């Protein structure tokens, strides 16, 4: 597996405060990489180091195997969480300016801007000033500016904040399309539902330390609890629950069913097969519902953060 | 370099297209020219007013001394009591009543003369009367002592030393003054320019923070380029505005003078003696002096020091802008800018004009913060080229250093959103 970005033991201190403590992360190319962590964990500092806004105290970052250098900026597109545009500048002029700062020629920038403005249906804004646009509208312009120079690596810090659901979806689709075209995306957020939907790799940073990273499916496998949700129809729910609780770890569950009167979460021994549970249950009652409980990224997040 | 050009262009355009910039560019010359005309008009009104002063001279000694002038008329009252004179003066709406009482002893007279007036008297009127009385009384006393006034008049002398340097070139006494005026005007212009346009640089540096675009910009360009671009771009906008002011102001003045037919030259120069002296030593010599000033060096070094000085102060303004989040936080940092500027002006006006090559003047013309103004004032007096060169190098090196410093602060300052920095913190940031 190719990696586009490697961070090797990156450490950053602000005075006595440690923002990043020897963080090592590998971002596979072509992936959507979720950088997760509670507020103040050090995500933004890490992203700023990748963008060469600040320098690490120790450790190094490699892009495509090369230690980070100023010219790498052209290969990175960064949408910061703290974002804005020049208020009194016209949309088109501003987009052209920012694109040229990223090394595009004026003609090139104009052509690509036209493509993107048409694509996101904002062609008529070219001569408007930013101060005339709503926040969501301005965010669309920012998104375009971020991706315009076709960077290999895109970094989005909370990209969906400030978008209404329709536009958030639009942006999400664009992000997925960019990935399909070969870009790698680092995605920093603490909104887990978007991580679940988009990311195939994650790293979890907590209190300046990396506490978890890897493929989402692998992480979920290690975090599975061998717990199953079952829905049973029986005439004696109380006695059945009593019997079950002697054999397994049982807790009440809630989900939607039509006529089940006993809903339970049942945890089995790590190495036993769920088939045994199924055959035992079917001998006792009518089973309408049997689902493995897969930990959500949210659960893993909360579990890991509160554990450490 | 490409980015620097882009930044300069953007900064220039965003300043020049700003509505308030356009309004101020057009309005300022109008306001200034309007003010000048108002002042001229009002002082014209003022000087047209004619004051009449009643004189009650019981000694009869000064009856011929008071001569009517354009603005001041005298009305002699004779053979009446002081009380009556007062009533006359009051009811006739005279400016005042001058009362010279009868005395036996002339030496006591100077303390006993009175002036009665409604409210407070016009200062120049009183001065004029006092002058007249002084001259007349002195002459009367001299005559009483048997001195021939004619002899005194003929023996008055006015020594006029001809100044010539060892090469045999003649100069006038005005020479030093001309040089001081040239230098002073240049220094003053620079100070005005710094104060007016320095703030613009500072605001432009804060702009990225208030617009929250800072991270996008800083991840695309080097802070040093950003600072440099802002300083140059804003300066160019300032120069543009200044040139427009000069041209527009000149045109307006021309139009206004021809339309209203106002004579802008003051009718009476306050310092008549200076003009007499100038005439005496000859306008020619003065012109010769001006022509003999090192015009070439003067213009070139004026430009270089002007640009250097302006850039240096702009970079300090930029550093302040880099350290704060919004304009209200800038107040505490204004002090260090104003102090050296004031100091330079004082050194310029007191040390340089008194002794252009004294150690105070020399030292301050090398310290980068004061050198632009002090050196500009010294140059007309003739400064060796190597001194100018050293001073220039120091100036531009400091400028580059301060820009670097500002860029450093700017980069670190991003991480400190919403926190008011202290000097101590600024020092800490430098070490990051």
C-alpha cells in the first residue's frame, strides 16, 4: 500500500504545553483519512504542521517520501476550520488571486474556475462581493479555491460546518469524486456520522497522543464485543430472560419490531460461535431479529477517549 | 517573487478601489483649498475693520505723533475732562480712549498713561500705540537734554558682512535659513506621510485576521512576502493618493484664485525686516544659494531616505498589526512609534539647524529610527557621501530586519487568536 504522507514522531510544544507528543501517522494514498479527536486534542496543530504554518519541535513529515519543503504547498489543498475571505473583494477576483498564489497561471485559473463555478452552479456570483454572500455561499467559494489547483493531498478541517444539509451533501459528493480521481483526503472532524460515511482510515488523537489508528474495518473488528441484539416472541418472557441471564451476559435492548415482546442484547464468550446462541434461542422461542452489534466510530471514540 | 508581485497588486487595488479612499482622495484637496480660502477670506475681513481710538493728550506733546493708518484712526480730543472724554468715547463706539495725563516730570509719564476700553483691547492696536509713544517720548527726552536728533539719525549704522568662502564664492546670510527650510520641509513631509499612511499598513495587516482568511493565506505564501507585499502595495497606494492630492490641489488653487480673484500673498509680511535684509543682500544671492544647493544629491537622497524612512516605520506598523487581532488593541503600541518621530523632529529643529555637523546631529542621523528625518535635514548643509551611505545601509538593513520580525510575530500570532499580547509575550514569540 502506497502512503502519500508520513509523519514520524512529530512533537510540538507551546511553552510548557504539549500540543503533539511524538505522533506517527501514515496516510495511504487514495484514501479518505479521518483525523479524529476531541476539542483541543492537537488535530489543528498537526494539520498546521503539514501545511508548514508551524514547524514541529522534533520529528519530521514526509510527502511522497520527501521531507516537507515550501514547494510542497502547491500539492496540498487546505480548507481550515477558521475560514474566511476578503470581504470587500469580488468573488471571481479573489478566487483568481488565491489560485495564482498557489502557482496557477491566470489563464489556467480562469478556465478551472469557470468549470467549478458552473459545476456548483454559482457562475452568477463572479462579480459579487463576498460581503453580499451568505456564509454557506462563501463556503462554496472557499471549497473551490481549496481544490482548484488539483492538489494530491486535500485537508479539510470540519468541512461541513456552516452548510445546510443539501449543500453538505453536495460537498460530500464532490469530496468522494475527488477521491475517485486519485486525490487523498485528510478529514478532521468530531462529527462521527460523516466519518462513518466517508472515511476508510482513521487516527484518533487525544491529549496530544495518538491513541488509535488504522483501517476503519480493522478497528471495528478489534472493538467488537461479541454482542448480539435479539428479538424474541415468547409466552413467558420473564422466565426466559431469567434463564438466559444465567448462561450469558444479558442487557435490555431497544429497536423497532412488530410483535416481539422480549428484546435483549446478549454477549457471548469471545471464541464461541453465534450459531450456538441461535440454536439455543430458537429452541426456546420464535426469533424474529438477530443482529451483531457493530461498534460505531462514535462508540469507539467515546470509549477510547474516556478510557485514556 | 511571483507571489510578492501578486500581493503588491492586490494590496494596491484593494486600497485604491476602496470607497472611502476614493472619497478622501477627491474630498481632501477640496477641503484643504476651501480651508485656505476661508482663512484668507476671514483674515481679509479682519484687516478691513477700521478702529478708531480717541486720544486725550493733556500734555499736548504727542499731537503730531499719532498718524492714521489703514486700520487704525486717531481722534484727538482737546480741552475736556477725562470723565467727558470717557463718555464721548463710549457713546461714539470708539475702540478705546488713550489718556495721557498732565505731568510735571516727564520721567514719570511713561507709568501714568492709561487706555480705557470696553472688554479687552486689540493687542496689535496697543502694541502700535506703545511703539509710537516710546519713540516720541524718547525723542522728546533726548531733545530736552539738548541732543541733536539729526546727528543720531545720521550716525545709525547697519553693518552688512559679506560672506565668502575660501574658494571665493559669495553666499548670503539667508543661505543657512534656506538650507534649514529645505531640510525641515522634507523632514516634516516625511513625518506627515508616516503618520497618515503608516496606519493604513497596520490595518491592512490586521485585515486577514478580521476576515479570518489568515490560515488560507499563510498556507499559500511566506509571511515575509505577505508583510513586504502589504507594505509596498499600501505605500504605492499612498503615493498615488499623495500625487493626486498635489495635482488636484494645484489645479483647484489655480481655478479658485482666478475665479475669486483673491490675492493669496499676504499683504503685509509679519517680518518686514527679513525681507529688507533679503533685498539688501540681494535676491540674486538667494537664488544663487538655492541653485548652489546640491540639488542632484538632495533629490536622490531625499527619495531614498523618504522611502527608507517610510518603509521602516511602515514595517513597525506592520509588526504591531501582526501582534494584535483588532484595531482597538493597537493603542498600547502606538507610543513607541510616535516617540522616535517626535525626537527626530526636535533633534532636527534644534541640533541640526544650530550645528549641522555636531555630534548630536551626526549620531541621530545614523540611528535608523531618526535618521530619515535628521539626515534629510542635514543633507542640504553638505554631508560626506560615505556618511549618507552608512546611514542608508543601516536604515534599509533595519527595515529588512523589522519586516522579518513582523513576519515572525505574524506567524506565531495566528496561534494566539483572541488574546491580547504583551511585550513579554512578543519577546517569547521571537524565540519560537
